[in-house]
C-alpha cells in the first residue's frame, strides 16, 4: 500500500496537478478571506471555510484530483500491472484514497497561515478554528471518496470528472430545492463544524459515506475481474 | 508449474476461451500461437489473475490463482500486451515501484533493481523518463518490470511486437537466457520466433486449443508432397528426359527461367524416397549442371495454416 501512496504522491507533485490544486485553492481561499475578514472586519477564521468561493472552487478541484486515479490506469493498461501484483484490491483502493487525502490535508495545513495573519491582528478562536479544519477535511474526504469511486466506473477521465463535479454541485444546491434535504446536505454539516461544534451524527455521516464509496470502488474493481 | 483445467471465459454470449486445459512443466518455454482474437491474451490474463474465468480452475505453482491470489501472483511476472507503463516515471523509479508492489524485501530491493536494470540493458537510460524512450527500450522496461522480484513464471504477451530486427534478436536472446531459470509462456503470431525459442507450442484458434506439441513434431505432422527444387544449367533441354531415367519421378515442372540461363524445376516423386542422390548422378550423365538442389522444409507456418484451416472446416 505504501508503494501505491508513494507513487501517487510522486505523480501529484511531479506533475502540476498537486500545485494547481493547492495554488487555486489558496487563491479562492484568499478571496474568501478578503470577503469575510477584510470586508466585514471580523476575525472569524472558520467562516472562510464555509464561504462561497472556497466551496465553489472545491467543486472543480476535488474532481481534478481524483478523476484520473483509476480511469487513467484502465485506459493505459497499467491497471494490469497493479492488479496482477500481489497487492489486494482493498490496498490499492486505500492507497489511492489516502494519497489524494494527503494532498487535501496538506492544503488544509496551508490555510493555517491565514490563521496566523488573524492572530497577528486580533484574537481568533483557536478551538473553533480547529473544529472548522477538522470539519473541512471530513467534508473533502467524502468528495474525494466519491471522486475515486466515479473514476473506477469509467475509463474516461473527463466523464469521471464530470460525474464528480455534478455530484458536488447537486449536493451543494440540493437544500435550496427542498428544505427536507437540508439535514443530509454535506454543506450544512460543514456549517455545523464552522460554528465550533463537532456533531457526532455529522461526523458519522461523513465517515460512513466515505466508507461506502470506498467499498463500492472495491466492489467495482473486483467485479471487473469477472466481467472484463 | 501451471495447470489450466477446463477453463472457459465468456463475455456475455461471446465465448472467448472455450474449455481449454493444458499443463506446463517447470523450466519449459511455451509458445502460445494463434491468429488475432484467438484468445491468447485472454488466456494469459486469466493465468495472471487479471481476469477471472467464467468456469474452470487455474493452478499456478500449486496454488489456485482465485483462492490464494497473493501467494500465486508472487510467482508470476507479467508483461502485458502493448507494454503499459507509467510514462511519467523514470526507468529506475518504475522498476523500483514494481519491486515495491511485488513485495521485494526492502533490504534487497535496491540491489535487485540494479541487477535487473543491468540484465535488461537499461543502465544507460535508467534516469530517463519512460515517455522519452523508444519502443524497444519501453519493451525492455516492461520486461524488467516483469522480471523484478525473480518470479518463477514469466508471462510475456507478444514481447517482440513493434521492434526492429536487431531488437527482436536481442529480446529473443534475453528470453532464451531467462528460459534457463524461469518457466516462460509467451504469445506471438511470429511463427519462426516460436519455433526458435519454445520447447512446446500451444496453437489456439477461436478459443479452442487445436494442438499442443513441440515445434518439430508439428512441422512433421504437416502432410507434404515429396518434392525437390533444382536449379540447373541445361543448354540441350534434356531435363524432360530425366523423367524416363528415374522411375520414381511423377512430374517435372519448370517454375522459373533465370537471367543467367539457368532454370528452376520442381521434381515431384512418388512415395517417400529421397531422389537427390539419383538426380545428382543422372543429371551429371546428361551433362546438366546443378546449381542448386534442395528439399523444402515444412515450416511451422504450414502446420499453423493447416491446423487453423482444418479447424475452420
């Protein structure tokens, strides 16, 4: 599994993808910082995570990160190399998931510099900031897992990307169509974390959704053995 | 070493591989022959555990590939068709990665990677990105990927496709060399290649095995007419009279008249008798000079074509 993680990370950071991900995210995050902190003059670090530019850019960045993970292997045939190795499918899927997660975690760590700026000028709430980051990572985790699943069902990266973007946007705007959907909206769950609370139900939802997506990916990969 | 028992693979209603069984012993080099779409790659993919057979059983080194995939897969080095590679990695990175996923022990990894790069002649390009390499080198990188971890079994899907003649010879020599230590299955549709390298040949057509034998036996199986090619200088046009002198000759046919005034004939004989000696003495008596005389060899090509066509009927 470590081999897969190492290789994936090498891919993310030897090609522009990792830098594009972090760079564009930080630009959007800066815009959010400007809009929430500078325009309104408040020192709430956590609001930045919930603001529209941050979320909007994630709808495209997370699919960018995950869309190639299995589709590219399938298209290039390199899938044959990993699937005929002694590695189990579970480890391969987890390896890909963990490496994409590491990129998002590294990105989240970069946001701490904005926290530093706030500390210099004011007194932001540390514990709320921490819960916001935790919530943000969980939030991204759910979409990363879905993106990897989308990538496993097609050999076309673009289609995998579009499926993930569509899923993100649908789940994002869902609550405005029907208020009943609010309780299962990931965005609303993220909002809870930015208020400084860690809701067990929300945390369980994020984690279980991730597990379901990973299991589905494993099932898809295993099933492909017999239908391929 | 490898046992394939009644294996069938269906894609929907299409039967790609139809109830095949064969056994491969340790240290053998086996050639899998067949026209395109015969089921060669499907068979190889099933042996490597990349795809599952619809029914049947595959035993690799005493282990069922479906039930004990981890242990069984460690015994196999696979070079898939079309040499899929991670083109963004350098040669060394790729081979190291393959060593890692094949669970070569950390302590020996570096040394083994080094050794394989040396063995496959990749030393001078080890720091280059794979996408910058020529086809021949890519093929070797793929081979290095299969070799790393010293698997007992090597499965090579069309290892010489797309190479120039020099590279083909190099790869063939490498395979022969490897055959001393490994059990090898290779697929190809280049028949001469198979007859040169392989101990035994499995001919597949339309998902069915139509022959398993040594290349020599297969060549001998082909019913050939007993004929001799002769090129002669015959100024007096006496060639036709030879037929009366040697009783066994059934037919003399002129095939070619060369610019240097020599003529080529096919002489067909009855029975299995070799007429070359008789021809030599008789032609000399008639003052006909022999420039060339040969018995055409039945090739694996003939065997292959006959078997495939026979199967079609």
